[in-house]
C-alpha cells in the first residue's frame, strides 16, 4: 500500500479520539482494517480495548514486538484540519493517531513481506491514563505471545521530519499523579474566625511544595512537582470548606520519587495541624521510567548512522516526560525513540499538527531495521 493510505488512516483515527479503556471505535477501526489484509500469517487477539497481532515469520528464532498507544486526550481541538475530532472535548494531541498509522503500516508491510522472525504488534490502550501497559503485560493474551524484545516511538514536535532522537539508558522519567483533598469548615466571608479556610490552606501548601525539589533533592538529580489545577470555593463571599490540588511528580530516580512523596506527606500533615483541617493524598496513576536497554540502543544508533543516509540521528538528553511503555522495558529488552514531526506546538497542545511525512519516514526506517535485526544471531 502507498504511504498516502496510512496518512488517510491517521486522519480517520484522528477523528475518533477516545479516553483510556474506552477506545471502542478505535479498536473496531483497527480490527476492520486487519480483516482486510491477507490472513495466512496473522493471528489476532483482543484484550479489553487493545489488540495484539502476531505475524508469523518464515523461520522464527524469536519474537520481535512493536508497541503503539491508542487513546486520546480530554482537549478541545483548535487545529486547522478539515478532519478534526468528531468527539467533542477529545483530541489526539499526543500523536497516538500517528503512532497507530505507523504500526499498521509496519504490520501491512510484513504481512506481505515476512521476515524470518515472528513479529508481535501491540495496540495498547490507556497510555494517557489510567495506564494500560502494566495490566496488559499481566494478561494471558500477552503472556501467550510474550516477545523477546520490544520497540516503540513517540512523535517529537521539536525535531524536523527525517530526524530520529534517542539515547541508551534512561530516556523518560518516573511519573506519578498527585491529588490532595483538604477539608475544613466553611462559612460566611464576614466571619472568618468561625471557619477553617481551605483556599488559604491550599495556597500555603502550593507554596510549600515548591521547596521540596529545591531543598530536599540532590541538585545533581532531577525532579519536578507541578500543581496544574486548584479547585476551591463556590462563591466570592463564602469561605471554602473544601480545597483540592491536582498535579504531577516526575523524577529520574526511584529514590527521589520516594523522597518527594515522603516530603509531600510531611508537609500535608503540617497543613492539617496548622489550619485545623483534614487531608487525603492520592497518587493516582504512576509510570516507571523508560529505560532503553544500552546494547540494543547503541547498536540501533550505529545501524541508523551506517544504513540510513536519509535519517539524521540525534543523541538526545533524557526528558521529564512520562510513558507507560516503561513497564514493557522493565521486563523486556528494547528501546523507544523520538520521531521528528516538525510542528511549533508541543505535545498535548490543542493546535498541534504533526507533519504527516513522518509516517513514511517511520515505516521505512523501522521496517528496514526489523529486517536487519532478524538477520542477526541471537546472543547467548
């Protein structure tokens, strides 16, 4: 199939973004497409709203896996596309539509041009939350086809088309959501002495949280605490009985994640005592770091430089982004790389418009890499 077919697939998928574990239309679209392909070498399983596809090799010695995420984000789209989201309030603002189109392009290629090894294509739901990788890995369906190595990509708005960026070792951070609920005593704005004001308590807590990274984390390590949302109060002349902070924690080491959470818990206890209120902390969804297996990643980078004159390889730095692909890499050797898509708007932005020429770049490069990888002997 021509590249334009997978551009159209991307546009079709862009119109039907769905939240995690609700990717019903997306799953149906993928299954309908798979059923249009020759079936001789394909086996298909579903897991919740995800899909697993094994493409049989000609003389398999191992199973090579490619993973793509599927879900959209709760964002009102503001692009100029004629194929904008049909699901109001949801958008593929993190490139998962691009990722799925690339995966289907790779799968299609190898259905028609098999290599010696088996291939497993993992269409994983709920990457944006509540997290699909870890439970998918624990499923019977995945266990039956558990691969020997696994790979993935993520679009990168800041890099031009034709550029690939990665590095051995840690690439993405450990992440955790953070929700703090405060409960005090509301009342009339004219009688503050009869209340316990949770807007004031929440404000103090936000300020105190800024000291955690600055004064409790090794300056040579890295951590981030961001409070992205505060909810409190009902009217300008009513003192708020409840307050809620919503944010995220990101660290490069698990030791720092534990340290940050410990300090947050201590500060929240101080808020309870200081403002005579009660508090609850919920860490919600958390992802482990994306750690690229060193030898595989280094070999891939060397291969790109030697075999892909049309690709510019960048040895990038680690980033504070989070990705639940890290759960796959915690047990299965592999790596993730950034794919340049050249757009001024960043990930999760309502106006992001990735350059669709990157779809062909990815399909062409990864298909060639899998052919090369399948030709290499398995190391003892």
